[in-house]
């Protein structure tokens, strides 16, 4: 079955602390993995895509096929990182997204 | 370019009533997707249009939901009759064919409350 699991509903850290949002997936084959973010009063937007291997706003995510994980990391959290983060997958070359339950990140001053 | 537009932004209706949600995708985007987030749960896929054709409607919960995309432009999602469990946020997203998840643009969503 195709599934994305984000075990933490809420993650609260202090400004400047490292943050890791966990994501595990189940998929037959090689999916495309994504992290989407929704800031307060804004629309859902793409943060990272595993194929691009880039760092956006200081966030990185490494695909670990052995552990079927795609955890999102940032070494020093900022207050403006507070948002709802969704891990998602799709089949290669597009199609519908399968989302995890989302993790609310709260960065305290 | 204009983004994906959804309206209404909020709708409160009584159980048994009908509600129609609308999504205007980005011009030229043939792919149009509907998703729903029910309180406390994940965002779930409802259906996918390619132009005016339904490519995948495996996520539609039941026959009270009807989606259309006449002419391959805007899309409507009608719920008739609405039930309490239909409450949630309905998202629309559009993309160009072949762009994959990278090319998705989401709308702001319609928050539907059924009382």
C-alpha cells in the first residue's frame, strides 16, 4: 500500500535549535518524494523535492531508500519556520500526491 | 501569472443542503486535482482531471460528490446532500502535463463547515 507517515503531530523547538521532521513512506517502486509547507494564512507550497537535492530556506531532506525515510532537517530553526509541514509522494513523473498527516512546527523565541 | 483561485473561501451550510465549490486553475494547466483535509487528518486526494476528462477519481468518497470540468478550464465540486463528515478544507491544485509534483500550484482552499 502507498502510505506516508509523519509520526509527530506537533514539534516544538527553541530558536536556534536543530530541527528534524520525520517522514517514512511505503511504496512499491521508486516514488518521488516532496516536502510541502503551509505558513499561517498562506497556501500550500512546495519546499523541497528529493530529486533536486537542494537546500531551501536552510532545510535539507535526504532520501534513505533502505529505511524508506525522507526526513526534513534544519540545523538552526528560526521563528519564521513555524508552519505546517507535509511530506508527500507521487509516482515517478507525476500524478496525484499522497500526503502524510502533517507536522506542526512551532519555533519559540 | 495568476495563481489557482478557489471560491468561496468559506462556506457554512446545513446538513442536507447542496454546496458547489469552484476552482480556476492557472491558464494552460491541463492537470487539475482536488484534495480534501478533514480536521485532524491528512490531506487526501479526491480526483484528477486532464483537461475535461477524469483521469483518476479513485479518491471520491461517495456518489454525493460530483466533479466537473467543462471545457477543460475551471472545475466545480458539488456536494449533494452535504453530511457532517464532509466538513473540512478542500484544496485544488493545477499543473502542466509532465511537470510532476514539482509543478503543482495549490489554491488557498475552501473551508466547508456542515452544521
